[in-house]
């Protein structure tokens, strides 16, 4: 996925930043116990807590993932 974002940014002459991939944030999160990251059946509890007053409740409490997927290459199936 990072490769695709990098390629797209280079094609359009813009720089894309991915804030959650900053090495300081990654180091901090790896230093936390699992109980801080998953709470009451919800993953990303730190991010959810940080944004609970800034996002609608239905988004903060959403469990299904909605994101940008990497493009999938369709493989043609040939019948013999």
C-alpha cells in the first residue's frame, strides 16, 4: 500500500505524509501493553479516546474496517 501511495505522489508532484508511520509514534505504541491498545472489544482504543469528542459516536464505535485497499489484479481462469 505504501508503494502505491508513493508512486501516486511522485506522479503528481506532491508529498504524502502518513502520520501514524512516524517512528516516534510507532516506538511509543510498541512500548504500550496490549490492554492499552484493545479495550472493551475495540481495537485502537487510544485513537478512539483521542477523537471521541471530535468524531460522531457511530464512527468512534465502529468495529468494521473501512479503508483503502491495494489494487487487486484479476486473474483470468481458462477452461480447458
